[in-house]
C-alpha cells in the first residue's frame, strides 16, 4: 500500500467516525428511542458533539509533538471543519425545534437565555476559523494567520460557558469537559510544550 493510499484511508476513517454520532442520533429519533423530546435530544447531543470535535482538534498539536506521527497533523483541518459543522447543526436544531423557525421569538429568547448569545459568538468565531483554514488564506494572511487561529482557545471558553450556563443541573458532566479542556490547554503552555518531545524520548527508551 502506498503512503498516499494509507493517508487517504486514514482521512476516510476519521470522516466516517465523525459522521457516526449524527447517524446514530438520527436513527434514535427515527426509531422513537430519543425520549419524549426528540428535538431537544438532537439539540443537546449535537452541541456536545461540537465540543468533542473541538477538544479533539485542539489535542492534535500536543499529540503530534508527543508522537511525531504525521497522521494527527493531516486531520487537523478536517476535524476543525467538523467542529464548525456540528456547531452549525446545533444552531439549526435550535432554530427548528425550539424556535420553530419563528425568528420573532429570538429577541425574548436572548433576554431570557443569554447563554444563547454566548453560543452565537462562539459560532461566529468558528466560522471565521473555518473560512480561513485553507492554504490560500494562510498565504494571504501571512503572519496574522496563527494569531487568528489562536481564537480557538477563547472559543473553547465560550463553548464551556454556553454549556455551563445552559445545563447547570448537571455540573458533573460539565466538570469532566472543563477538566479535559484545562489539560489540553496546559499542553500549550511553553514549559509543558517544550517537555513533550523529551517525554516522547523517555517513553521510547523505557
């Protein structure tokens, strides 16, 4: 098997794995196994799926440094776009199942549930990152590209706030995601990032 074929299979496998939760949740709704509020079931699960995708995307850089495996770097853009896709579907689910496409309700919803505005801000940030994730944008933006894509860190914070504010009844689950986020962000700190290659050498020699 050629190297190109191997990487194509890897990308295809990641694509199918990212698509699988959407197929599963849709199947649950179609088979009436999603509970009494299937719309809210989709809304919440797709929102969590977006958080999973963002955490996976942010974990790829430390994993690449730790393992030096090219495969993690090859799927960074793909998972970033999946994050945007899940976030967009989360908004679409809200518009369909909560608003019923009645946009006149949005003003009162924002007043009663300000965490929706936080989620919209995070989505706007994800759209900006998705639109500039191509090579043309990298060349066009030059040195400004990396600082722009560091917006993924405050976007993660906004998503966690959106989640915390929206499901305050289940702080245990939120704490798990917040802890995972803190660990991933800790690997971006310069002292920790410098030690990752050394840790790899220790693991190899152990």
